[in-house]
């Protein structure tokens, strides 16, 4: 779907894209991707002047995704961003027969 490729608003970074993993990746896959990137992107190894900023961003992404509780919080923020920006605000609207929960579950399973 096209909405998966859209950028998130309000400056919310896509930590999965920074680490190069899918949203359904396991904790072990996230750790492996971080360490692989750290070996090549660390400022002591990489002579690129922007290597320090990229490494800080990568560490921030890993910190948000390495613990299951923090990862769930991050996923919830992304889902709420999606719901607000693409489905519209639910405030003041009558509740419909179809609840947004199945949509949220599909987003988590397929990735965003």
C-alpha cells in the first residue's frame, strides 16, 4: 500500500528504516542490524564528517527498539500518527460498528 512509504509527520523518525529492519523483526534481528551498522558507521572507523550524527541517530533508534516495552510505545505512537493523519481524528465522531483495532493489528503485522 502507498501509505507505508509516506513520511511520518511531526518529526517522528522511522527507527526501523534507520536500522534497516522490518517492523516485524525480532529483537535478535534488531540487535544484529545495529551491531553490523555500528561496525561501519562509527565515527572512529568512518571518515565521513556526518558519521557522528548518523551514529547518534542509529543509537537513538536502537535504544527505542531494543526493549519490548519501549518498542511497543514507539509502535503505538506511529499507529496514532497514522490514524490522525490519514484516517482523520476520531474525536467528536460517532462510533461506528467497525472499531479501529483490526486496522491497528493489520498495520503491526504487515508493517508501515
